[in-house]
């Protein structure tokens, strides 16, 4: 036992004393925050495109007004969604700083993507055809000063009575104006078609704008009736637990694989075998890397708890309540231990059997493809945890720790919990036996 603990301490210290370990430890939460912030920054930094609308001939009369109406209605819908979302955030966050920050970010996201500006006189006066297109190229290019430069010019017309458009854009890859104009002309054509059929346009607009008020209820909700965010929170936590467990297991097992490969190539493993048995070495290494994994979990958990408590205290209370009820923490701990032991010994065995890193990579390829499967199925496990596919895959030891962590909030039958845990730990013991042979 003493030799096992010495090996575990050596394994832990070999990584814990390096700067790279702590940098990689902090990288995950940093990139997690950036993953949420960058889409917001990308949305808020979107430029408002200055667009000119030109009707080419009397047959196109009314199409420009239809596009302007569509843009105004789109802005009104955005504003309505923004107000509704702000009200929900204020109610949930209780007016905290986190809630105010979320509202500010939301306001930026819901900004308009285009603005219709007045048509330059020379462009409006140009004859349709080659002369007008020459002027369009001029205003979209670098020939004019930046203040007069346009982002897009929309030339509206009709073909066989149906609205058409040619959208000139300054950037060939920018399709936002094209998508908006396509939708606007489609709505206008539908309105005209209904009018020709004798249906009042106001009736059509009212019908399309109708949004039914739907209340979702469930006897398993916290209130016994209407479903709230509190009722959806266990599923979110289960899914997050599955992904977190996946990251922890892969991180720890990969460290163990690299450690065994390095010591084998440097002949250190032979020295260890002269003073300790293979079982003691394997156990010590698995235990040492387990301590590293626990360190990672504590740091990530501490950062997450700090952010919730000081950013969104109301959510922190709900999350704490969900974790403490129903034994979710116990499920997570049990499946984390079994999953880590299973994969750690498997990766250690790969490192012991392989002579070169290239050999290990050829074996790691199929294993990583297997590990992608639970990532794809976990979302289905949240929506329909009792689906036959999810239940069957939960019994496969390679998938058990991730899928059962995701299914735990739905309270699966005890026979499945006991059975899957037994199968997982039995497979882990099999891996231990194989690894020490």
C-alpha cells in the first residue's frame, strides 16, 4: 500500500507542479465563457447595411413600399421580443447586475441588420439596364467616398406579374439583404394573391400575426401544474453533467496514457517494476491521475459556483436545490468513479502494449469514435430518457457513465441504475485485470 501511495504522489506531483497543467486547467472555463460571449460580440458588431431600393419601371410599382413595410414590421417584432425577453430576465434575475448585463447584451443582439436609405439622384435618374448597373457598380465600389458608399442596391421588377429582384451587394459573401428581400417579396406575392381571390388584406395580416397563448403543464412539475424553468433545470444539469464527465474522463485517461508511454520509452517503467508489482504501479498511477482529475473538478466547480453566486444568485439557489435533491450528486460521483476507472485502465493498457506513439494513435482512433457516440445521444436522453435506443445504449459500459448521468434527473428505474453500475464496475475490474497481465 505504501508503494502504491508513493507512486500516486509522484504521478500527481509530476503534473501538478507544471505551469502547463494549471494553464490548461483554466483554459476550459475561459473558453467556456468566450464561447458564450463571442456569439454576442459577433451579433452586436454586425454592421447596419445601408440599402437602396429601386423600382425598375411602372410594373414594379408598390414593391418598394412592400419591402419598407416588411422592414418596419420586422423591427417591431424584434422590439417586442426584446421587451418580452427583458421582462423574463428581470423577473428571473430580480434586477441583479447579472440580469442587467444580460438585458444589455440582448438589446444589442436584437438590433436591425439593414436600413433603407434615399436613392442617390444620379442612380435614380440612370436608365434601366447597362447605364443603371454602371452606376450601381460605382456606388458599391471604391470610386465614391466612404460616406456615400452603399452596402446593397435592390432592383425590383416583375416577371409575368410576379415580383422579382436583383440584389447587388458590396460583398459577394453577404446574403443577409438577399434573404430579407426574398421573404418580403414572398409575403407581398401572397398578399396580392389573396386580394385577387377577394380576401381582405387586413384579415390575412391579422391571421399571420396571430400567436396562440400556450401553457405547458405536467403533473411532475414542481407546482403540480404549469411547467417552469425550475422543472427544466434538472435536465439541463444532467446534460451538463454528462458533458463535464466526458471532459474529465478523457482528460484524466489521456494524461495516464501519455504518462505510461513516456515512462516506457524512458525505461522508467522497468525501474518501477523492480521495486513494485504491476498491480501496485497501475493502481498508484490511476490514483495519482484521479487526484489530478478531482483537482480539475474542484477548480471548475469553484469557478462555476463563484460565477453563479455573484452573477445570478437566484439560479445558484435553484441549481443547489436540484443537486441536493434526488441524489444527483451521488449518481454523478458513482458514474464518474466507474467511468474514470474503466477508461483510465483501458488507456493505461494501451500505453503499456504500444511500442511507439504511432501505435497508440492507431488504437486511439476507434476509441475516440466510440466516445463521440454518447455526445450525440445525450441530448436525446434528456428529451426521451425512456426511449428504447437510450435504454439499450445505457447498458453498454463504454456509454454508461455519460448517458446515465444525463438520464439521472428523469429518475430511471432502480434496476437500471444498479444494473448499469454493476456492469460498468465489472468492466472496469476486467480492464484492471487485463492491464496488470
